C-alpha cells in the first residue's frame, strides 16, 4: 500500500489552514481531499504585548473545532499541527497548546523559524523537481515573520504582514511617513537575511502565502479567486511594485472592493505586498513564481518521510 491519508494543520499569525490529502509515497503524488483556510488573526497584538489575546485564541479554537470534525470524518492515519511565528513569540503559548489538544487530540508543534523554512521549501519545490528552474529561493511571507530558504541556507526574520501593519501602517490610507518607516523596517530585516542566505546562483524566486497569492490574483485580473490559475503564475517585479504602491495608497474600503480580496486580508495586504516588492528589489529578481503549495504541503509530506 503506497497511499497514505494524512491531515496537516498550519497555524500562523493571520490564518489557520487544513490539508487532508492522500499521499502516494511511491509516485510522490498528492491528492487533496480537503484544503481549507480561515483568517483568525491569532497574532493580533503579539508584537506589542508579547501575549496571545484571549479573543484571538477563541477565534482560532473555534476554527480548529470545525477542522477537527472534518478530520474525524476523513479518518487520516496521521495528524500533525504546526504553529509558527505568533505562538513562538507569545508568553502564554502553553494555554493555547492545552486548548488545542483538547479540541484536536494532538498538541501543536511550535516550530522554530528554521524548521518553518525547511517545511515551506519542501512543500513549495517538491513538484518543481526536474523542471530546470532551480536553484530556488523560497520566500514565505507570513503574518508575523518571513522565511527565506534555498538549498544552502535558511533564515527567519520578524517581518510579516500583520506585524508590519500593527507596528507602522496606522492611517487609512497609510501616510507616506508610515510607508517609509515600514519600508525601513523591511529593508533592515532583508539586510539581516542577506547575511545568512546567499542568492548568488539562484535562478528562481518562489513566493508563498496569502500576500503573494493575492498580489498574483490582482495582477492576473481575476474576478474570483482561482487557485489553479494562480498556482505557478509568474508576476513581474514591475507588476509587484505597481500593485503594492496602489494598495498602500488605497483606503480600507477601496481595498475591500477588490474582487479577489479576502476580508481577512484587507487591512494587512498593503504590508504584505510591500514586503514582496522589497524582496524583489533587494535581491534583484525580475519576477516571482507564485506557489499555492507551501508549508502546509511540507507538513503533510513530512508525516510520511
């Protein structure tokens, strides 16, 4: 029997996601049974308080309860939940862990930034093997942190769409001074990342997570979010810069009116798009290869390897 059914849960700063998949370990092919996402903003206020807010924990546990029912109905052999930046940074992560185990039956693994990077790289590049696009640099723009990983090194830096929004972008729309301050924070973090992750010889930038896929959906002119069209689309640096500039100049209401905009990303997409823009500028990439497969897929495959 080469096919195994597994369930993976990725709990980040902004969203919690579920993947139930049948993994063919002989042909190395995955068949999705269920792929879901909820915006829960678990990391709301963590950058300022150092703690997970009670309301944020409640939102996350409520979404996790729905996932637990789906998992029980699909009867996977293995279940793994990974928690990333917000939980890693919070003083009261033990309370969150206890409540997760009550609902899901397993404890969340609070992984390091390095582990997060490795799982993201595995999930994003597995199906690219043999396409001739490597070596790859994977950039996973999360809510609280951004991971960079390539075959020789990986690093996690504390810039994410939620963290930068809460720290710098308060206006509606943000002022030019606020955008400049956010840009300075991002550039400083990218300078730190560049000390660890060399980009010499990298051929392809692979961009992951909701900020990147939302920018791609806008660039493609989609009226409805279409994961199949977004997956492995290529967005130029010019497009990324133009979209980021436009989003940062818009009011919240104007961003909310964009057809492909998820309601939970309206207030943080400006920061997320700015991070993508600055990555491409800092490292000299003319385009980004957008992937819908990421850490969630890496968690799933890790269960059978």
